[in-house]
C-alpha cells in the first residue's frame, strides 16, 4: 500500500510539473508573443486539418474545444472526414466558417461562438491580414497562435506541437509525441547523411486534380519534405513561389531519378485515392491511368519504374514524419529497407490518439 501511495504521489507531482500556468506567455511560429489568460475552451481552427494535431493532445475528443473551423477534411479528404464524424458525431454540428487562402470567412458567425483562441497556419497570415480577420480578433483581444507544418515542415512541426501543448495545457501529451517524432526523424537524417549520391526528385501533389501536368511545390510542403530527406527537389529550382506548374519539357530535361505523386480521396475521382478504407486495387488502377498521361512516358523514372505514390495529407500536419519515412524509402530503397512507415503510422494512431485503427493505404508500391 505504501509503495502504491508513493507511486500515485509521484504521478501527481509529474503531472503538476508539466501543467501550464495561466496567464501564459508564449512565442508562436511567427515570432509573435501572445498572452493566454486562461486555458482555452472555445477554439477556432483556421485550417481544419489541425484537428489531427488536437487528436494528439485532446485525445479523448479533439473536437471538445472547437467552436468553429474550416472543414478541410470534408473538402479534401473525404475518407478521413467519414472517420472523424463517425468517431465524433458532434463534428458535423460545428460551425464551418469556410475560410480560404484569400481570407473569405463569415466572421460574424464565428464571433457568435465566443471564441477565446484562434489556431492558424503561418502560410495563411497574409490572407488573415488582408481580409481584416487578424485585426478584428486583435481588437477583441482574442489571441491568434500561428503554427507551421507547411512552410518549413521539418524544422517547425515538432516545435508547433510543443507550442500548442503549452497553450492547451497538454504538455505531457505533446512531449510524448514529439519524442517519438524526433526519434524517427533522427533515424532518417543520420542515415541520409551516409548516402553520397542524392537523387533528383519531381513530386506532383494531388496528381490528377488538373488536366495539366505538372503541379509541384517549392521549398515548402512536399518539396520541403523531399529536401528534408536529402532529395534535390526540381520544384525548388524552377518555381518563383511556393507552388505552381512546371512544364513537362523542363522535367524531362532535368532527368529526375524519382517521380512521386500524392493523392487523397476527393470528389475528383481522377486523383490518387489514398486514405482510410481505400482498397489497394483502386489506388493501383488510378496510378496506372495517371502514368498514361501525355508525355509522362518520356520522363526517365517512368521508363525505369521509379514512380511512387503517397497519401497527400502526410505533408500538412504532425504525422508528416510518416510522409518523410515513405519518401526516404522511395529515394533510398536499399539503405532504408528496415523503415516501416505503415507500422509507425499505426503506432501513432494507437499510442497517441483515440482515432479508429482502420486500414489505411499510405503509399504505392506497398511500403510496409
């Protein structure tokens, strides 16, 4: 009995040591200092995909504090939306504010929910400023905390989770995940450092979403993840901005070693349908159709069979470590044969969330 009592006291002391104390002053990923007067209970999610960050922190119910959000899963990843609303039906009743990258938002309906915090992605800051949303929230003394998983994904993902853990009084949950994340990332960086010849890569996000080839990312997003695992990203060399289209002739001329396409289950059936509950045969059929687009047969990795696919949304939330593991296996199949991204994804789901452990097809060819 004495041993159990001491153990219980130790656990209580540990919990108290990691509890946030309010008012709390933090520096967000934009370098701004924000003061949080009390533990937030009414949150706006500018980017609805951040619900998967909250799934790591408010594990029993990531929606419990959310009063308004931009429901991007419903628009861009219908399989994940089905899982979320099946697990937490209340999600269907939360105000969808319809925020887009141009800053259009029904702010009146959002403010009616009496929010005490907005969580926003750093890439959206210009739109929030131009639309007046940021100024309105500041005038109402509603703090806006910027996270970043997209502009500098490898550098800013773990610090963003740590930051939000502090803000929401979930530091121990955040630390548990970031420890796992950093361990996996260290394995990648240490291994890549031993590889002398780094491959040139072209990555096509949301392959099939447009009739034109070829859309890509620069140093951010999927391009940033390619660079994080040592790849030479063609989009980083050719694009003046964060994203855009590159001429097929340019890709052919630059002779990439690897070609990668991303996708998720969307209303557009031409996109690679990676995600929860998708059958491998469905992914394979779409994959083969995309390879038959005009001109792709002239790209060197298409000739050599070094074309891969990956679930698109492993680039814009904290599970991007799985995206990096898949990229690493695609770029260095011999050196990283021991990496098991599917197994690591299931570890995240089982150990750090209460999301359903549904079968999910993450990549093609199979990177078990």
